[in-house]
């Protein structure tokens, strides 16, 4: 097995491949990167058992072969080398299972211990129930606007991902951690029969977001029976297990009778919440909403610190005093693109709904929900 490539080019491929590996592994296979060379194509493969990633990169070679290397070691070696065209080759040690991986540049040579390449599951030839393309831009939008609200609580595995409800003409993405919720509905032709519900782990969506950075379509394939999903763009294939839990009934927590409506500039409110929230001892802010007036306030009684700002708004309903986690309001506003946003309230103890006044994309509807926090009046 022998090929040549620039250090930078191969390092980028390795950095992407190791996204599939766990932070800690108990099995050597789950800390390795598998290389398979066929002529001028080098395939790289990594897996943690639930997530498998295969990508292909161009190299100069007329050879073939396979080898498995410790991914962390290989990545570290490439990261600390200067960019140059290098020759990479594999030779046997005492047995066919024990190999030496040689990197040779114009300045020196470097040897890494390697093993024989292991068999990989052919993710590209698997059969799935549903296949449809979606633009990378639209997929990234669905991920970015939902993943931040997913739970990080390991005791609630279903909520540690994003629920996708897929129908023939729509994709709905939902995330919640029990304190906030995001629901996005996008018009998109999937060809699905009936309604398919799947939960994609947040870690998987984070990998998708980093991995697919070029413009174009991502092909999504789903097998509901085996609970697997595949994301494919060109020769880059990400195969993952879905969360096999029931997602909570999110519709039950979305209030239908929020009759108090406030309209205001998104950037103005975001800036105010960022500034005022820094003065809170508990990370919360108060919204005192009166006719065409919003007062945002916070205090830290222990330090004798407080802040109070006025934000212009349109509001004609009964006055309301309601408290929120400032970080949750910041997150919601940062993930909306609209110039103006609408807040819908009912009472200080009921969830508030946040909507863009006008959707940036006519094919997408976004709803965000934030639960209030108790405040001392």
C-alpha cells in the first residue's frame, strides 16, 4: 500500500473522519481509522458502533491495500507537520496483522504502528424505506434552529435529539429540554407515505453540520425498522442509529390561548437581554410589559447590583410582569432571522410563544416556546 498526498489535504480528511469516534473508547476498533486504497482513491472509515462515517479523498497512487491506525495518533502527527507532498506506505512487521505506516517527506521520515484493515459495513449499498434529497442549506437551517434547545440530560434520551416528523410534503423538526421548545415546519417533497417519526441524536446532527459544508443536496435515507438513518453527499456517507424512545407529546405544552401580543425589534431586545441579564444573580430577567412599553430588569441583591432598560414595542393588552431565563431568551432570538418578533403571553405562569413577524423563507414556519421562571414581586 503506497500513495502520495499533501499533508494538509490528508489532514482535512482525517479531521472529518474522526468526528465519528467517541471521546473515550473501550474497544480498539472505536479509536481507529481504517484506510482503504484503490488506485487514486483513498477511503477513510471510523465508527463508534452507533455512528459510522466513510469518506473518500483523491491521492496519487496506482496501488491498493488497507490498514488501520490509531486515529488520535495519526491526527496528531498530521496536525503538527508542515504542509508538503508526502509519501505514505505500509510494510509488514513480524506478521500480516502488525504493520508499519511510514510517512516520508523532503525533511524526514516518521513511522506509526498500524494493523491490518478491518471489514466495514457497506453503507452505500444498504436498502432503506425512504430516500429523499434536501439542500445542504435547508438541512443546516433545520439543525441550527433546533439543536440548541435539545436536552443534555442523559436520563431523558429521547429529548437528547431532534424529533423529525416526515410527511409527503412537509418535514417538521422539534426539540425541547423541558424548559423551552422549538418547532419548525418546512414544505419539502419527501415522497413519504403517511407520517414517519424519527429521533436523530444531537451528536449526529452536530456531525452533519460540520461534515457537509459545500453547497449541494444531501441525500437522506431512513430505515424505520432497523432504526437507522444515512446522510450522503457525494462519496461522504454518515450512517447512524436513531433514538429508539418515544418522544414526549410536545403539542400538549404549546398554549393555544395566549391572548396578549407584543411586537418589537429582535436586535433591540436581544441586546437589552444580554446587557441586563448580566446583572442577575440567578440568570433571569423580568419583562414588565405595559402599553407600548417593555421594561427589562434584573438584580443581584447580594452584590447590590441591578439593571433596568426600556425597549420600544407595540402592545395594547393588559399589563403583565413575567420572568424568563435570560440565556433561553438570548438563544431563541439569536436563532431567529426576522427583523421583528412577536411574543404571545397569557399569564406569568404560562409558557410564552416567540414567532418571527415575517418568515425569511416562505416555505418555513418557526415557533419557539420558553417557560417562565418564578420571580419575587
